[in-house]
C-alpha cells in the first residue's frame, strides 16, 4: 500500500503536466497535421536555403603542421586499448575452454 502512494504523487504530477500541455495547442502547431499525415514533405535543399545551412558539399578546413599526426595518435590511443582487451578476453576464453 505504501509503495502505491509513493508513486501516486509522481503519476498525478505527470497527468497534470500532460493536461496542461494539451490545453496549450501553440506548443506544437503541426501535431494534428503530422498525426493525420496531411503535412507534405519538404525538399531538403529548400530547407537548407531557407535556414541558411551549409550545403552537403563543403570545403575541408586547412590542417596545420601536426594536426594529422595528432589525429592518428588520438585514434590509436582510443582504438588500441579496446582491441587489446577484446583480444585478451578471446584468448582467455580459448585457453579456459580448450584446456
């Protein structure tokens, strides 16, 4: 009985918030249209132009002298420990299974 009362306040709060949001249709103007499937799909190029987003084709930023070396070292420091741990687990599993 005590557990139900513990969660009852949370449930009441969630329902209250749900009802408050449903009373304010300006929160989501297009919810009904999306639900009914009446909204037309927008062309991504038009959206990019309207929002002034960069196009899919963009220039690669210039790398400084040691940027490539730093990226390679960072990748190795990230990948190698994980790969070594996986190999160690496989080796230990093989050792104990076929011993």
